[in-house]
C-alpha cells in the first residue's frame, strides 16, 4: 500500500507517515511497528540503571482516562510515563464526569484546556479512542496525542506490541515461526491486535485454537488457521499465547463449565509437550489458574509471562516518546 | 555533489592521522584504569580503537544520547536509537568520553547528563578526533586530534572503510 493510502486510512499517522496516535495495529505499516519495537529495546536497559528515568517528556502531562477499570494496564502506563519524566494524572471517569452527563468530547476539550499532551484511553466502547483522535485532528490539535489502552472488543495495541516484543526477544524474528493463540478469541481485543501485528511482520503461520463458540465467525479472514482440537493446534508451535477466559463468559451459553473448558483447552504440561521443546508460553494477564492455564505451566521454565510485564513498560515508553515527538 | 560545493570543501584532515595524534596526546595523561565511553556511532568506533592504543586496562562502553537530546521537542525521537552499554560501575570511575566531531557541544552535554543517571563518576574527560569550533555551550575537549574551521552549512561525518576511519563532508540543508 502506498504511503498516501496509509494516511487516508490511518488517522494515527501524520502527513509524513509518522505515528502521532496509537489506535490499532490494524493497517499500521510494518516499518512503524518495527520502529516501535526497536525503540523499546534501549528503554528496557534503563530499568537496570541507578536512575530509572530519562528526561524526554519532562514538562508534558499524560492523562490516564480509564472509562473502564484496569488497575494493571493503568499502572504500567503510569510507570512508563513517569520513567519518561512526564506528569501523570489518573482520571477514573466512570465515577465522575460521565455520571454527571458530560459527553466524551466535552471531557476531552476540558482536559485539553488543562494542557494535556497525551491521553491514554481505556473505554468499553469500541472506537472511542478513534473518536477522540479524530476530534483532536479536526480541531488542529496535532500536538495532543492519543494512545488506545483497550477499546471494547476492538483493539489493545500496546498489549499486542509488547507480545510482539516478547516474541522477538526470545525468537529473534518472525519469519520462521508458528504461533498459536488459544482460547476466547471472540471477546479478545488482545488477540485481534496480536494477530494483526504477527501477520504484518511476516509470521508464516498464525493459528487460533478454541471452541467454535469462542472464535469469531469469519476468523479465517484475519489470515489464521483455525483449530478446534487443542492437541492439533499446539503441535510444532514456537509460541503459545493463552487468552484469559473471562468468568462472565461461563455464565452464559457459550461454555458448559470452567472444569470442562480446562479439560479441553487448559494448557497443561502434557499438552504443551506437543509444541516445540523451546516453545515460549505467554499470557496477557490476569491469569485464571486451573481454567485456561495449569500452574505447572504458568510457573514453568517455558513461561515468559512475567518478562512480558517488564517489556510492556518499555514498549509503552517507546510508544509515548515516539508519538509525542511527531 | 555540485562543483560549487566542492570548491567550498575545506581541508579535512585524514582521520587515521588525527587518531594517531589524539592517541599521542592521551598516552602520557590518561589514567591507567580510565573507562572509555564512545558516543554512537563515530565515537564508539574511536573508543574501541583508543582502548587498544592507550596503555592500561580500559573498559569500553557506548552511549546513545537520543533520550537526552535537547532538540526532541523540535525533531522528535530519531529512529535506530541504540541501547547505551556501560559494562563497568560508573560511580567513582574515571571516564573518557569519546566523540568524533566536537561542534556545538550539545551531544556532550546530553552524554554527561546520561552518565550521571548511572552513578556519580570521579571524573569525566573529553577526547575528540576533530574540533571544528562553533560551540554553543561552555564545553571544551581535554584531548583533541585535530582542529579545523568549517562553514556552518557543512557537516563533517566519520565513516568506516573496513577498520579504516575516514572523514566525509556533507551539505546540511538550511544550515
């Protein structure tokens, strides 16, 4: 795709094709994704120093706008912003302006008037961060930037990027890999972001594994192979990404019970043995032990679940320092 | 390169000759255990070379000053930022900061700031292959291989042919 076409499709790129908001990995050019991963690398080493801060965003204000609760994601963004020397303001919007009837864009205009530089937005509604970014672009506020921290079922691009960073860290590149994404793909914005990123970076085989009721109806259109049998899906994999099974899914008609789910799709040492010996196991957290993953795997020597968290901070530092500079 | 540009090209010293002169000046003065820290990318090559030319036990580190530059607000973060690697304890160390071209002094300012985020060094000295003048900060080299005066619109760039260092001249747009 040409650069001009990228810009038309992507409100997240500026006129020079540089990243100015991070809204989704879908349609993001490969070199933009690779640049984020490359930039995250030197940020990882900052955590090994005496002073774990760099002055890049000194004097900038990062507003964490969480319309939906997520202590973990908000905390990692807060740490990332503070390590860039930004001031961080946490707003739990669910219990303030929204309940008084203020519209989303009125809230944004007010915060821009308070000199916000970056909005980190988590919203239950798919497309809310896009709406904010387009509003800022349309009002000539190219100096204010938006990072999507998860919107509805749509996208969670920084989680996708930290998954990509983790895979590249352990596997060096994507060109020979078989990656399985296992579980509730239907409700997972994490899965969608990761699949887009993996295909953009040239991963030859991306698999989704799960029961029919938890896979989107036309999931093959994302360029993945579909498996309903866990053993077949895991065979020969280099990377296994387990998704969280949200407890509310089990109350409905999608699944019989947590125990039944674990029997078929829970990752146990026996099932993992079908993958390659040097397989890595990932999970975006928070984990349901005994539902989608066995403790022996979660805490085992193939698990890279905790390094994912550490890399996530560096990836978010990279994203914020790239967009704020463009 | 246009003929007019070539006419403006100043006499650029040979990089290998400048390196030999720099090493000559450093040899009697540099502490036996001083660490050499090269600023990416040219300074890193020179630090590698100097550590072998100067007697003593010299740990070598590399520093990428991108996160400390003062022009981030104007130009953004450049692509290809590398990890800084300082494989020795900065606290209490004698450090020779090494760069290829000393010009405004802004890279050196950024590098010194970054070093202090690793610890409090005992002493920092500055070694440069060439000093082209034009300082915008009160910074001077402790050791210098060559000096020259160059017009502001020209940029002196260090390149490597195999192991051999070579200076080139580039026109800077709007310089």
